[in-house]
C-alpha cells in the first residue's frame, strides 16, 4: 500500500518550522494519529480486499 499523507504535524516542523508548515499559514496541520488510523483501517480489511493507495489530508488542503 502506498500512503500519501497531506500536511501532517511532525517533529520536523516542530524543530525547523516553528511547529507550522510554511504553506499552511494559520490552518491546523493534520495529527499523525489520523494517518495511523486510516492505515490501520485499510490493513484490517478482509483478505480478499486491498487498498493500493491511500491519500489523506486536512480538509482545507486542495492537493
């Protein structure tokens, strides 16, 4: 499965971006737990089903 996370709050942005993504402005970044929840749900599908790609991003993020 390929996971395409959108703008996610990570340690990288805490250390180098002052806790903000430069393109996010004042909008909230997605918590990493949201990505983890989506991945766990995709992996929990029955064996005859699979998710090939998973794109998850904040609702305000266009692409």
